[in-house]
């Protein structure tokens, strides 16, 4: 079985045979910690599910419709990285438990209805999708589902759902006319399986119904672990979003919806999904470039920048000018989410096209912010807002305002990770993981893995101490106990970077077990990405088992979007020509491999290596 799998995979993916590594290697501490972290993650997720999920897959809490404070998106967000954990090498039970929780979640919330808003009057899901919400919150709830294809691309129900969900944004469902192909816009900031909201939003749309009882309220600046009466909190929840009323017209948050079409494309290979992504993101790129490089936060129903606000590109809920008075905290708040959907959307377009123009647009937006930086009290500050916020301590002129120490380092890091351009790296601070990749900070891998192990330990301890019961928990309460820790594993094993609301796995490598026919590092194998360049990745692979050989299929890119050209290790070289390099690790052996690659040569796919035929880029 073992030899057959290796030879079959080698013939299918490369003109050369597998890379055979037989050099003994003492087990590195980082590799032992990786294996310990994968094991502890899996066991802790099993412990969490036993405590907070019932036999139907229902999350044990008090469900209700809501968007800002709690609701369906928060309930399923609890499991946001479980599918990613499995794809890294977590146990099969993690994937099984996620699927059980997801199926249960759809059933549980389909029966949760609201009397205060027509959105959820018939249930909080329609056609297994949120009937109407904004993509900041839709996306939070979709993360685990979007990553499921990394491990489960042959699940027919998953594939059908992804195509149906993508169809909501491609006018394939007459009940969900979210997209206007003439103007290349999504018609509202509020969208879903019931179509776009073409009216003003109400606070009831955001907040939902008041329900009797005392609950642990975790959202908002005044969050507390202590129980509070819903009757006391309900007016504050409404006051929080009193000014969240504008919905009509396109918003950059909607660019995150391209994740559905991307996954549908990677599951089916159907060109229509790629074409739609490039059409829709391409329209945003054109408008942004024509707007001086600033991403507009409203496109009118007529397709014009700022079309719902007399041409003012910076207006709109969650826009550049969204300076409001938050009645919950009784103070002015600045809430601009221009990058929350644009970075995922432009990144998806880059993934399917390899067109560096998409990255250039994001780079220019950051340039515009840095061109208006200030040094305040010795610290560099960037503006977070733009517009004419008369009445909020500003002149009413159109100008940059609200300088903060947020230097957008996460966005600069993403630009570099996608482009591979050394000039982009120059703008990223050389600390933490970036310092390690640059040849410094040698203790980073061990410290990062230990930190994640400590995170699991803390989460499990908090679970043991949790005295709540389902009737005192809202949807966001169990989220704080999710024990899964994947950040260090993504960085160290894959050379990948995920920052919050990016729901596509951009990474240099991914691994498969050709013997067990599943995604993730095979048993006993450790991997450490030590260096990245525009055309290469250096990774250490080691087999910790002193008795049995292990084979790992190493993929170029999370979705096979790159292609290997050669491998060099221990003074040896081997030519490669494809997206997968098959590595046989003899017992107790390991090596440092430099893998030369051509980036973005292949169409991305979710198919596992033994189930696909590779095509040239379309």
C-alpha cells in the first residue's frame, strides 16, 4: 500500500521520481512541538464539542437573530478554524465534529425567527444561507465553511452548497438578485439568499428581538463576564447602531463574497466563476484607480462612485466618513472598514489571475495613507478616516482625520506575501515571524508553538471553570472557549499568513498524506519554512519516527497555484515540473530543501493530488 501510493502519486504529478531523504536528523524541538500541538488541538476540540455541542450538532446556548451583538454568524464562528486545523494535520475527528456542528447549526437557526425584522421572520437561514446581512458578519460565520474544501473537496453536499451560495451573487437565483451585471455592482451592503436590501436598515435588522432572561454580554466596550438582564441591555444595543442605516449601493465589504465563487471555481473548474470574480473585482479596481487610488465606500445603483451621496466616494455605513455617536458607550466612534472586504476580494482575483495589477491597487491605497502620516508625540500615525464630519469636532471640509498608531502592518505583510517583491518587504517591520524568515529571531518557532500550546491549556482550563448553562449563554459566549490554535502552524509549516478577515489560505506550501489519502502533514512528520523569496521557499522536513518511513506530498501553494522547478538538498538537486513534489522520509531522517518555484502558473484547485489532472492557466 505504502509503495504503491508513492509510485502512483509520483507518476501522476512529476516526470521524475520522488525525492528520497535518508540523512539522519536529531528530532528538532520545533518538530516535537508541532506534533504535540496538532495532538493537543485535536483532543481539546473533542473536549469542547463534548461540553458545548449536543447530539444533534446544536450549539448549547440561547439562539436568536442578531448581527452586531450575537446571532447565527457568531454561533458558527465558534468553529471558524477547525477545518483549517484538519487541513494542517489535525485528527479526522476535528473535521467530523465541524461537519456535525455545521449541519446542526443550519437546522437550529432555520427555526430561529424574528418578529421585529422581516429579514428573519421565516427563520435565520433561507436556502441554508443568511437571508440578508453585511459581509463583515456573513464572512465571520463562513470561515470554517470556506476552509472545509481544503480537506473535503469531494463532498457532494459541500460542492452543491458552494455553487448555490456563489449563485446568489451571480444572479443564478431569481429570488436573490444581488448582482447588477450592467453596472458590475452588488446592489446593497445587505445581501443574502433573499436578495439585496434596497431600503434603509433599521436597528431591529441589526439587533433582533428582545428575549427574556439574564445573559453574559460579551460584545461592545462595556462587555462583561457577569450576567446582565436583556431588558437592561436591549436599549443599549439599539443605541449602538442607531446611525447604521444606509444600505443601498455597493460597498467594499461585498468584495469578500468573491470567496464563494473562488471556492466554487476550485471545486468544479467551471470558468464562469473565475470570470465573475475578475469582472466584479475588476470593476472595483477601475473605480479605485480612477479615484486617486482610494477605495470608495459607496458605489451607487447607477454604477457611479459615491452615487448614493452626490458623488461623495467616502460616505456610507462603515465608510471612510463613518464617524458616529455610539449611544451605547456615549461617545464618538470612528468605524471605517474599507479594507475588510477589499483585501480578501483583490487577493482572490490575484489568485485566479496572477495579475499583479490587483496588488498594485492595494499598494497604492496604503501609499495614500502613508503620504498623509503625521508624527505625534514621537510616534508615526496614519489617518483612519476621510471626509467631512461636521459636528464631530472637525471643520466639515473634505480631509483626512483621526490619526492612529495603526500602521496597517497586517495589510503590508499580505501585500508582500502575495507579491514576493523585496520592495514590499522593506515596508514590513523585521520582528516576530518576518524577522525569522529574514534569518534572525531563531527562537521564534519554538516560542510561537509554545504560545499556542499555552493558549490551548488556558482555553481548556476556562472551559472547566465555566459555570454557565445554555439558558444564560448567547451565541458569542462559547466563542471564547474555542481551543483550536492554528496561527503558528500556518506560518511555520506552510509559509502562510492569515490576518483576521482573510478567508482564503494564501501560502507557499501545503501538505498531503498519500498513504491515508487526506490533507495535512502525515503522522510523525514535521515541517518548518525557514525562508521565502520571490521564486523559492526553503523548508526543513523531518520524520520523527525512528522505525517507519513516511511520505509527504508537498504542494506548491495552498491550491496548487504555483509550480516547482527544482529541489536542492544535502548537495543534491532534482528537476521538478509541477505543483507537487513527493518526498520519502526514511526513518529518523530529515533535510533542508530549497524548492525553486514559478508562482501563479496554475489555476487554483481544491482537488487533492491523486484526484486531479493539471491544466495550464486559462
